[in-house]
C-alpha cells in the first residue's frame, strides 16, 4: 500500500494539473471533462486525508505545486495538452487517451472489446523499430566507409573504419534503447502501481472517472457508467483498462530493456554490415560491389517504410535511395578533399 501522504500529494497535484488542462481546453467539450476529473481527484485526496486522520497522523501542509509541476503546467499552457500528453500521463493526469486521434466508433461498448485495439500495436512498433534500425546502420556506416574510401584506398583502413563504425554505432544504439525502454518501463510500472492502489482503496471513484472518459468519447452516460461498473468486477481487467483509458498507457507494451537493446544492436549491425561486407571478403572490386549492395539495401529499406507511411513502395524506395546516395556521395567528396588537403 502506498504512503497516504504521498497519495494525498499525488491527487492534489493531479487536481491542479487537471485545472490547467481544462483551462487550456477552454471552449471545448473536453474542458468540462477535466473539470470533473479535477473534482474527482480532490475527492480522492480527501479520502487519503481521512485515512491520515484515522491513523492519528499529522495533517499535511497546504498543497503547493512543486517546480516540476509548475514547469509542466507552463509547457501545457504554451503547447497544449495534446503535445504534452506523454508528460501529463507520467504526472498521473488521466484522460490522455482522448488525444490519440482514435475515431469515436472505436469506443468499446462491451467488456470483451476492452484492449482489442491495442493487441497488434506492439508487433507493429517492433517491426517499425527494426526497419529504422537497419536504415540507421546502413546509411551511417555507408557514409563513413565511403568518406574514408575517398581519402584512402587501402582496404585495411576501410575495413578497420567500417568495423569500428559498425561496433560503435551498434553499441550506442543498444545502450540508448536500453536506457529509453528501462525508463519507460519504470514510469509505466510506477503509474500502474499507483492505479492498483487507488483501485483497491476507492473503486467506486475510479469507476466514476472511467465513465467520465467514456462519456467524453461519445458514449451515452448511463451506458458508460454501466460498462465501467462491469469492468470493476474483474480487478485485473479493470486495472488494464484504467491504465489505457485514464493514463494513456499500454501495460502490454512495457517490454524488456534487454530485448530492446539486443534487437536494436542486431538491426543496426545488419544494416551496417551491408556496405562493409565486400571489403571483408576481399572482392577485387570491393568498392563497386559495396555501392551496388548499399543501393539495393537502401531501396529495400525505403520500400519497407511504405508499410508504415502508406505511400507507394517504388517511390519510397527511390526516395530512400536518393537520400542515402546523396549522403554517401557527399562523404566521398569530403573524404577525397581531406585526403588531398591533409595528405
């Protein structure tokens, strides 16, 4: 169970931020929702205050937002809740799922529908990350190799540079992905843990908040409350739904930082190895073979990106080929110029 003083402060902070969001949404239908959520958070703060009194604890000092909360509020006023939805969700501001551009007709009307629209997102994100990881490795190492090839023709120098670029880039990508996923996972676990405590402490208030969010998405108010009450009968499903709909989090996408790091390392390595491979195997025309392999790889990656952009595969492939080719050509001429100037 969480500390009642911390929980009281969390709810007071949420109520304060709800009012900031409502202020930013002035004149829209969302303003009323966030005003009601602010009132609900105040009511939940009172519950924690009563718990402190029952335990003969000292009443907390009047709430004043800390520096972090004031900064988030200022940024929300400046850029709007939609741009700040990830930060607001991390600050335990519910209702951020309203800013995910989902059409109204996907609002669930049965308990069995809860979470279905999220089931394929993890696989799609993994595929997208893999494609972009290959692209990063391919473009960055090809540009590095061709820059060195323009300055020095010795195959050993090119191989050493290419291997160094591959390893440095792969480890950098893996480390960055590990830190990113680890931080995201810790934030998700913290927020979901708070939601679990609140669900245990005041389920009726949590059901009321969830009903407000469903109603804001266009569901009939009575139907929204019936669905929310039904969900509360299954604690695990209720927790999953509260995390998605109130906090905008997806418990199924917590992910493993080690898996993310290994995947990032593998994707980058696969891309970076393409322009390097002809030099490793000692082809007589290694540079020409490398350029051909790189060009084919760039086109394939660009065509694969069309799966996510919806554009024609041919145009996406040619665009990626043009971008990567320009990068390789630029580094070649820069390397050649430096080779002459410094040599």
